[in-house]
């Protein structure tokens, strides 16, 4: 379970400061597919960066299974990082490395992986994401959807409990979006991975999320079961998002 409590992130100081997150609180249950939706600049990527320990919150806490991640160090911190796979907005692939080398990268950073075991794991992951035939290709030779699949395979390499995906479908056409959502659903069902999806597309949330938090200007406008939030929106931020797509 991931509990985000009163998370605030302020960039810069004084008049030039930007409050990207303003007392954000939400809980993601283990095994859930949880959506975070909001307009551009709402603070979604900042929230993901705070969750994945890439950014230090200004205040507030993130609890992983009841433990404050800010209080962790050494092995506990490495363990927490390992439990969370991140798929960044824009893939962040290593362009000079092949698909297989990209997927192997997180394993190389861990101790105890023999060459054969790495190769077997990479093969397994590329099969899972449907890219077994692209192991030797370079990212520049792939389509956007294929790059996204490589990023997902890489994020899953160390068998995380949670997958954090930032806009996994924003650069994809509707058909490719559907196959990406199917892959994420399979990862959730078959591997039991909790998934947190950041998106600005209502259709993505409706298609695979069971819970959603609507973020507007760094605050949680509302949250709850997707059906409830989308059929009876309480917040103007949600209504605006819904109207935009009617
Ligand atoms: N490193 C930074 N320094 C200063 N301001 C930042 C930084 N990162 C983000 N911000 C600001 O914080 C706010 C939230 O940005 P964020 O990237 O989290 O938005 P987002 O919801 O992910 O948007 P998008 O849908 O466009 O990806 C924006 O106003 C942005 O300019
Ligand atoms: Mg973003």
C-alpha cells in the first residue's frame, strides 16, 4: 500500500516559487490500478518523482507499506527503490544501447546477477511486452509504442511490486493505446503488480483504472472509485475534464 500524506512540493524561492503539489493526500491499495488525471502542469509528474524518490518533498510524507520513505537509508532505501518500477514520460531510454541492453540495465546495477541469468530475464521480459524480435535493435529504430514497451520491460526487470507510469499512452494512436492498456492490465492481473498511471486522458482511466484522483493546480480535486467520480463528479476540475472530452 502506498500512502501519500499532505505531500507538498515547492520549486524555487520567494516570488519565483512554484507550488507544484499542495498538501496532496491519497492512498493506493496493493493490487489496484490507480489513475491520476489532470491537465498539463497540474503536478502529476512531480508527484511521480516524489513517489519514486527522485525528488524530495518540501513537506508531507510517503509511506510504503506503512514505512516513511524519507526515513529510509542504506539497504531499506535500496529495497524501496527496487519495489517501484518507473516508466517516465518520454521513455528515457539509453539511445546508444540496444533494446536488450536497456532492459538489462537495472539488473547490471544490482549485485548477484550472472550473465546467463540477465540474458534469460531480458528474454522473458521482451516476450512479455511482445518485443522478442527487437532485442538487438536500437531505440531510434523503434516506433513510439515499441519504445514505451521497452521502457515497461526495463521498469519490470527487478520484479517491482508497483509500476509507476507517467503518460504511458499520450504519444500513441488509439489502436496502439488499446494494446498498451491491455499489456498494463495483464501485468496487473498476471504478475500482481500494483499500477499507478498518470494521464490526461479520461479514456485511459475509464478503460483500466478502478480508482482515480483528479489533480488540479497541485491539489487533489477529488478521488474515489472511477465510476463514482466520472458519473457524479463533485469538483469543477473533474467537470471541466469531462466536458472537454464530450
Ligand atoms: N524542476 C522544476 N523546477 C521548477 N518548476 C518545476 C519543476 N518541475 C516542475 N515544475 C513546475 O511544477 C508544475 C507541475 O509540473 P509537472 O511536470 O508536475 O506537471 P504535469 O502535470 O506532469 O504536466 P504535463 O501533463 O504537461 O506533463 C509546473 O508549473 C512546472 O512548471
Ligand atoms: Mg508530466
